[in-house]
C-alpha cells in the first residue's frame, strides 16, 4: 500500500492495481500537465496538476465502490479507470483539446489506444482487466461509467473542491463525502437517495459559480484562445502533428512555441502575460445565427476578413465563440416520492441558473491593446453587429458596467 499526503483529502491510500499503475510513464506525465491551464494567469496559486487530481478521483472512487458494495474485479476496474481517466489529456488540459480533436478525431476521454500498449497494458493484463473495459468506463459507458463520467461522477466531486482550494475561492466547495454517502443505483441509474434535491443543487450551483468566476474568467478565456491558436499554427507549419501535440506536456508545448517563428510572438506574450484585449464582448442575442453555427474554418475566415477590414495582421485577431449555453448537471437524477426524476424538474434554482447562464454568455474578439478600437469597428461591419448593444472594454460603443470586468482574481 502507498500512502500519499494530499492537500484536499489529507491521506490517500493506494493499493492493488492503483499501486501498480501509479508509476507508469503515462500517469507520471500528468505531473507535467496543469489542471487548470491558463487559469493561472488569473489565479497564480492554481498550479496543481492532473496527477494530483487523478489521485483524488481514485480516492473518491474507492470510497464510492465501498459505499455501493461493488467488489472484486469490477471494483478494481473502476479504481483503474478513476486513476487513468485523464491520461488522454494534451498539454494545458482542455485548452488544447479542440485542436487535438480536429487533427486526431480524439477527445481526452478516448484512451483505448493508450491502454492497449506499454506499461499500462501489462499491468491491466496481470490483474485480469481488459483495456476495453477501463476505456468504456472512462468514456462514461454502461452502468458504472456513470460513476467515472456522468452528472454525479467522482471526477466532478474532486475537481470542484480541488480547484476551489487552489484558487482560493469558496464557490466550488461541496460536501463530496455526503455525495458519496447518498449515491444509489436504482434500475441501473446512478442517483441521489431521497431527500437530496438540495445536495444536487449544491453541485450545480458550485459548477455555475466556478464557471463564472474561474473557468471562464475573461482573462482565462483570452489566454486560452491565444494558446489554442498558437498550437494550431504549429500544426499548420508542420512543426508537429495532432498526435505529437496530444502526447506533449506543458513544458514541451511552451518550448516548441518559443522556438517556432510562426508562434514565437504568442509565446512571448504568454511568457510576459502581455495578453490580447477584448475588442468585442457581446451577448448571445447579438451573435448572428451563422456565427453560432460556424466551424473552425469559418471562424478563421472571419478572422482574416476582420483583420483586413481593420488593417492589422491576421494573426492579431482571434474570434472566441463558446458553445451554446447548457448545464449537464441539471439532468442529475434524484429520487423523489419513490420516482427517479431529473433535477431540472424539481428545482427552481436549476431553472434560474440556466437563465443566468444564458444571460452571461459572451462571444469575444481579441486583439493587441493598440488595435482594439479598429478591430472592434471592423467586427461590427463584418458581422453586421449593432454597436449600441455591444459590451466592450474600450472607449467605443456602449461602455461596460464596472461589474462586467471586476471579476474575482488578478484580471
């Protein structure tokens, strides 16, 4: 047995298949993958890694299998999936995931190829566990996949608490031990036991607040967009391919960005925190339908058109369009009056949060500070926006209210 001192869970005990997997190269690589990517530009103490998060997920999963009375090989498979669930992440975690998916067709939870070879494959074989079974759990498939990747999964229970701890904000603090105690399988569905509507609401509220103040802080979004665009340019220049990017760690990517002429300027800005600024910061109702439905190539073409209209280098314009507002946690299942019901049907708070999420949705156009006015006006012309209804952070158009830009953190 291995005992690890953890900043969130105190001591984590790792044995069985977990103890054999912990020193494999694929898992140790996660020490060099930041958990929160560019959020550290806003919250400097958010320097924790995917490795420690994986240990936390293993810890909570171990508690859950005991509480749910899951034993034997099934329990060991769940523990293995919990520990390995993030081995598919590329550098800076989710910050480069869209780039990697465009060029490899794989998201971070599609890891079968990483489990079928090397040290991990040998260990799984020694324990009589099929790589396909572990990969399916990581992908969220089947009865027990809900525990690893679902609305009430152990992944979420760790990262909310851990991210709140390392950023120093209170919003992600949930009673994860209560969640584990109240988990049940009813007709094959993972649900919260009767009397836990408020418990489920707390998870939803925590995620909503963390999204607003941490994960989607404007500065984090700008730096994330810059990093992703630089990674895309590395692939365009032939410096790396999608598979190579997928297996890089954070340090590999930064060194490559610095050494490539096409991306050196972005690397310099990230190194010095001389980030692009918002030329446009517009609400959902102001976003043209075709923009919301656009793909990467469409947006790249728009960036070029905006840059030409503004008279700036095309590399100086980044269009950032988030997915349409959604809240997966609202489908969490709770038992009420003996029936399994989605949380959204039982909670006015859920409906209010969904409305708030829509109201707070923004798309952004980013550019160096000296170009914000020109790029903002060019964006208005190219996209056919109504300038009187734009939220901006410079001196053209309607000025933003102070509350729009005084987010928590080092903005």
